[in-house]
């Protein structure tokens, strides 16, 4: 049993994060709220999203897992105007999700959840953690796109560095300590990532937001950020590319 | 003989309606104003437009029929800024239309009108009539586009309903009486239409406008709306798709 | 040796002019500022740009010629926000240009200047000169695009005329004396140009600007305009198409 109302903008934030990784996902609802874990088909990136029942305008749910076609649901919420409330109801009998936006009702068939994975998010202990404005990273990514298809992130006690190296050209984003909101680093770490995956990860952060990054050397990066005014949390994991590969 | 000045915006409104149906049209001018009837190549939709001479800034005309290439004329008015006056003159000798927008003069050859139909608009007696905001219909159309290529309209004494049914999914727009401006319905009627034709029809209404719909069961729909601040009228007819086709 | 800081907008103006003609160009810096001459591959159009050292926020240069990939540099300045200062440094050892935009550093390899021409701009004595708003020309160009691929410019002591003639259609832009800022014409001149080249030339003028045109009969047209608030000058030459060609 699941029946809830949610602001257009909040639902859009959730769907935007997942849509960078998968086309369909298993939405797990229970009394506390929504739990959602997705991994991309190449198993390079993973997102773990939780949205408290308080992020909804109204919320009634017993344990239920709904397989949802992300693109279909994004299409429906495009009908909504800013501030519109979207009503979601699980019709168990017909195995469908009923979505109501103002006077429009959209019934969409659910996807079989047995084919959808519920990936286990690894518990990593990463030595370095920092918090910074996502827009710095966006700028570094855009600069790198004309140079290479991968980037290297390095953190030292002095600051953060994103760099990208092509055959002849080079891009470098340097953020000294004073441009970083929090920096917890006693050793230098350094890992390389796929530029397109990293770009997708950053795209999922709403403009103007902060992100926390946890890193090690040749380890996955973990990016965490809040959504729905703190009533939701996203944990994003991205596997490294090992240099010399 | 035809020579007139018209506001950019008004001419654009007229051309936008026709351009959804035909590439070329026969513009009939007389002392009262412009009369224009077009039918799409598949004979599924038809528009009947009349624009009073009062909708023009200046107007001098004797009976004349001009075959105009709609796209060419739309291209010329793109040169105009908001509020610009466009001057149209028929050069009978050279069989061309002279269009003046600020300092630019564009002479375009007229299309032979013998090849252009002047369709007879059928006089239908449709049992149900209602008036509503066009934007409700736009929302219903956009929601339907991901589900099917046809829609069903139904009117009862209680309200209006637009629905669209795909293999697994379903869209429904319900407008109860209080969201309808005028409702004249003593029997339930229901007809199915091609979604793309219906979408084009609604696109021709300027944003924020009202439309009047007249309907029967398995009958064409007639949509009427005003333009040029009431100095022009559009009657749009769309043939039904018979269910079970 | 070259090291300078320049406003995002000023650098963009310079690059926009050149990018309509070439992909790579030889930027000549000396103590007075930047000198830049480019000719398009077909040798139909040529631009001669000079930017005073005063157009820069800071400027240090000894004679140096840098071969720059225009598109790469345009990509980097896209990272900048309005009002951002861009720092350019020539790294002679590595034969590269270092571009700094806020916290991002972009190192781009320079192009070999021996392959880049430094065209000699001919010294033409053209009998007619006039100054007018570039936007009038833009309107004439847009109107002509649906009619032909060439335009004819004519100047008389009474005014300026741009016309374009297709098989059946015709476009004409007439600017009488009072719509022209300066008119220095004692004889009638008339030349034909390629529409796409002329359009590119006008596109390089910033919106709302004035241009000076110098013309003869079947002679190249010379267009001059200022940039960087008068601290830079562009001279643009376009060869005529001889009528009857």
C-alpha cells in the first residue's frame, strides 16, 4: 500500500539523480519514507538515495517495492508547474502507478521488480573528506571536456586539485584551503575517474549546492549531498580508473 | 485591388492557424475584410477564418483573391519587432504581393489560385457546446503524447473528459463543471480524434485564450475562438476517428 | 614574452570576428598591443584587427607571434562569467598558451605559425563612404536569405540600398539619407557580394553598433568598426562578385 503527495520539485530532484544511471529503478517505500539504490549497467557508479516521509506533503505507506520507468515519470512531472503537488498512488490490483498532476491522471504500468537489482552499497573507509561548492567542480569538468576523457582528483592538507591531461593540452582546477568549506586531510590522496561519469554525478547536484567528497588513493570517490531541504540524502559512489590502465 | 497595413502580431496569429493545415492558401479580401478557408491535404481538418477590416491599421480592398505561400510570409514577418506595422500591397500587374516591414521591401510572387481549394465548410448541428481555457486541453494533449496517437473526448452534463489509452498505460484529463466556463449539455457525447491533429488545432490558439467546443457522438468537433481582440474569428473543424477502426 | 589580463567580453569580441574567417590565427603582440590579420581559405574576405594595450587590464609584451586555435580559446572563455578577467601567459619553453579563468588553468599547445599566413591588407582607395547602424544591415540580410545567395549594394548621394533578386522574388532595403549617420558620396556606386560572406561580416559586429562602409563599383567593400570601447579597431574587406559571373 502506497499513497503520497509530493512537490513537483522534490520528485524531480530524486528522478534527476537516478536518471543519470538507469532507465528503470525499484522504489522501496516503507513507513519511514523512500529508499532507492541504483547501479549503472557497467557497474561503475552507484547511488543510494533516501527521502524521509517528511519530504512528502502527505504520506501513507506499508512496505512496497515499485518498479518505475524513470523517463515516463519525468514526462508526467513535466506537466506540472512550479509548486504543483503530484499525487502518487499504487494500484496493486492492476500493478500500476497512478500519477495525478492538477486535472490530469496518468496510469503507468509498473516494471517487474524481479529484473531490477537492489545493489548493496559497499561500506568504504576513505581517509580524506572535504566539503565544497558543486559549481567549482562543474567549472573544472567543463574545462576538461576539450582535453581528455578522464580526470584526476588529488587532495592534500593544502587544498583540492582536479586535473586533466591530453596529448598536448592540460587543464587544472586548484582550490586552496580557503575556497574549501571543510577539509579533513592528513595525507595526500589521488585517484583518476572517467570524466563522463564524474560529470553525470555532478550534474545531479542542484545548482548552488554543496557536496561532500570522500577519497582515497586509487579508491572509489563517495559524494554526498542533501536534497529536499535536508529531508533527503544522496550517496553517490564512483569507481576509480587505475592509472596506467 | 488590395492595400492594407496590419500589426505584426495580428498577421502572425492568422498565419499560425493556417500553417498547421496548409503550405499555401487563397486569401479572399473584400470591403468587409479577409475571408480564408483551408482544408488539410488529408481532408481531416478544416479552418474558416474571418478578419474584419477593423483588425487592420488601414484597409483598402476590392474583391481580390491572393494565393499566398504561408512560409514565405511568416519569414518576412519574422523581420518585424513587437508592435511593428506591416504593409501589404497587391501588385496586380506583376501578380505579386509587396510586403513592407520597416525599411525592407519584400516582393513575393503569388501562387496560382486555381490550384487552391476554397473548401465549403459544412453546416453541422452539434448537440453539445462548452467553453473552456485552452491551456487545460494543452496539458491533456501533452500527457497523452507518451501513451497513444489518439484521444477520446466525452462531455456529460457533469463535465468534460479527455482520455487516451495505450496498450498498458492510460491518461485522463477530467474537468468538472466548475472548471468549465460554459456548459450546454443535456446528453452524453463521445468522439475519438487523431492526437496530432487535435494538438495542432490547440496550438493555433494563442496562449491564455478560451475556446468554444461543439461536439456530438462520432461527429466532427468544432472549435471556435477569437483573435485580434475580437475583430477576427476562427472556426476549426476536425473529423472524428471512428472507434473500432 | 607575453603576459596579459583581459576582460572576458573583450577577448570574446576579438575571437568572434576572426572565427567567421579562420580556425587558427597568428596573434602578433608587441608593446603597443595586439595586431591580427586573417584571410579566409577562399581568399574572399579578410580582417585586420588591432587592439591597443589599453584594452587589456594588464599588459606586458615583447614582439611575439602566437599561433592560436580559435575554437579552443573560445571554449575556455565560455567558462568565464560576465566581467571575469582572463589571464593569458605565453610559456615559450613549452610553446603553449596558459589561460587562467577564476580557479581553472588551461594550457593549450600553440599552432606552428609558419603555416599561418600574415596576409597583406591591400590599400584601396574607395570613392564612397558612409556610416550606419549595423542592425539595418542585419535586417536586410535576413530578408534576403529566402530569396537569393547574393546581394547588391548601391549608394547614391540620396541614400543606401541593399537588394537581392531571386527567380521570382525580390528583397530591397532602402535607407534614405536621414537614416544614415554619415554619407560621403558624390557618385553612384554599385557592387554585388556573396550573401553568406556579407552575413558573416555583419555578424561580427556587436549588436547595437555602428559600422562604416567604403565602396566603389565592382570593388571590394571595406567595413570598419570599433570594439573594446574604442580601444580596438576592425577593418574587414570583402571581394565583390562580378555581375554576369
